[in-house]
């Protein structure tokens, strides 16, 4: 099941990448990033069957990082929304010059 | 290298894999954030089932509790707090050129990952076939993760607490708003 897991991981990760590229809604882009992180977790779990249980420990770390990222990222989104009344990335172009 | 799997196991593995893939595809094509979040929850649940099938029961439980439970609820909470369910906000996907470019980039990355996945892995890293079962017998489901976490990866674990503290502080500072910060 290792090969199937890796193929599924690749497909889910790519779906996440494409989602980040085609969406303009900041919240949906965030969810796509979460999907990418979860897809990588599947690789860790699949490999942990052959390389020992350390892979599952890494999954715990990845989950912690993604929880922290969600907390800070959503706080940033709320701050941007309070400032500009939108989360459409088309309208958030302060650095564009 | 791989043990033999029963037909039911293989069927269920493919079933959950297809559900995860289909949910992810539906998720990425939704324009409403609420619908997208619910399809993502579906993907997370199927992945949790796959984790359990791959002998990672604790990770499967964590997946349901942390991802499908906590993180997605926070996402939905923000969507509802900012009142983003309006139709005007929904037409936010990019144009055809962007979608074409995104598809090309996705295909390129996919082929790249597939090439990387074909590499031969070092044999000396592979543990004996019944190593995980022995660990499971000796330490049970939680101990199998807890022992390396608190022995081999103790420093990383402690640093994670610093990371969480920084994240909490950052979220509070960002969420506090201008009125309180101007003082």
C-alpha cells in the first residue's frame, strides 16, 4: 500500500497547490494549505510502516505546526478584514507599488 | 517488502482513497467557503480512515480531533464571524489564464513528485517486518508514539511548546485590534 499512499499524497498535494493558485478568497487558500499539510502526513504514516514509528511522531509535530499556523493566519485574516473590509486577495495589494 | 493484503483491505483502502480524492477535488472547485470547509472535513475523515488502516490508530484519532474537529471549526468560525457567505464574495476565483497556468504548474509538480517517488530507498533504514507489531505489543497504541516523542525527540517536543506560545501571543496581538493597541 506504500505506492498507492504516495500516489494519493501527490494527488492531494497537487490539488492543494492548484487551489492556492486559482482562488482569490484568503480563507479558501488557507484551507488549501491545510490540505497540503495533511497530504504530507499521509506520506509519514505510510513510511512509518517500514521505517519504524518515528514517522508518526513527525505527524504529531506537523499537526502542531499546522494548528499554530491556522491560529496566526486566521488572526491575520481578521486583522486584514477589519482594516480593508475584504479578504479578496485582488484588493489586498499594498506592496504592489 | 510489503506483506500480503486481503482483498477486503485493498478494496477499503482504494474506497477511502477515492473518497478523499473526490472530496478534495470538490473542495477545490467550490466557491463558497462553507461548502469548501465541509468537503475538506470529508477529506480529513477519509484520511483518518486511511491512517487507521496503515496501523497508525493514534494519528487517525488525532486527525479527527485536531484537523476535522478543532482546525476546521476555527475556519468555519472565522467565515461566520466575518459574514463571508454573501454571493458577492463568492465570485472570487481567478480567470481562465490563471486556471490554465495553475493546471500546468500542477501537472509539472505532479510529474516531478512521481519521479521522486520512484527513487530507491536505503535498505539499511528499513526496520524488521514485525518491528511495529512488537512495539505495539510492548507499548500499546499511545506508548508507541509517546516513547520516541519523549525520549528521542524530547528537544523538538519542548521547542514545540515555545512555538505554540509564540503562536498564541501572535494571535492575541493581531486579534486585539487597533483601538487597544493605540494606547
